[in-house]
């Protein structure tokens, strides 16, 4: 359920356009998407918080959270639960 919504937020924040449409759960994010730099991560976190009505603490975030689209979606699902 969360995968497509997280994907859409990611596409919007990073302005991925058509390239974003090809992302799936196994698509690597951090280190693989040049658009996903440290400032974009901060912006993305804010957008996810707003979209899903969740609060994400700095301590919650690790590199593994942003490893793949699937890991990011699972993180959001866990925070929203």
C-alpha cells in the first residue's frame, strides 16, 4: 500500500519525472540516484511526514532506511502504524 505513495512523493520531491516511473521496491536509492543528496533527504523526510501525517526523528534515520524504495516504504509503514 505504501510503496506507490512513497514512490510518488519521491518522484515529486526529486523531480524524477519519467525516470521515477521505472522505480520498484528493489530500486536502490541512496548512492544510486544523483538527485538524492543530503539536502534532498531532508526535503524528502519533510514531504513524507506531511503526506503520511507521521513524525520522523533524526535518530530513526539510517542509511539502510534509504537503501531501496522498498526499505523506505517499509520504514514509512512502520512509522504510520
